[in-house]
């Protein structure tokens, strides 16, 4: 399931801690997007994660509500 750009639920424990499941998401506090970060990365993994990501900077020319995941080949 994808919710607000997050893939849910995680079915296994990650190296960062407990899995993120639907019950835990019900307790989440969602924030209104107010900033856009530019991230460089090597690729998307099969698990839909960024590989070797790096923060580049903030983009003041983009509306946070209009940002979507780019497909391979876009830039």
C-alpha cells in the first residue's frame, strides 16, 4: 500500500528498527509539506528505496504539493 508517498506496511524489521505497519501509521502525525529538497541518488532499489542518496539543497522554485516521484530517465 502506498500512502502519501510512503510504502506501507513494512513486513520485516529493518536495520533501523521495528517495521512500520498500518497500526503504527494510525498513530503518525502528518505534517503539511512546506519545503522541497533536491536529492541525488544512484538508483531506486527493487524495494522502491533510494540507493546512495545525498542531500543537494532546498528548492524554492518548486511547490511542495506538486512534487511527485520521478520515473527512471526523468531529471
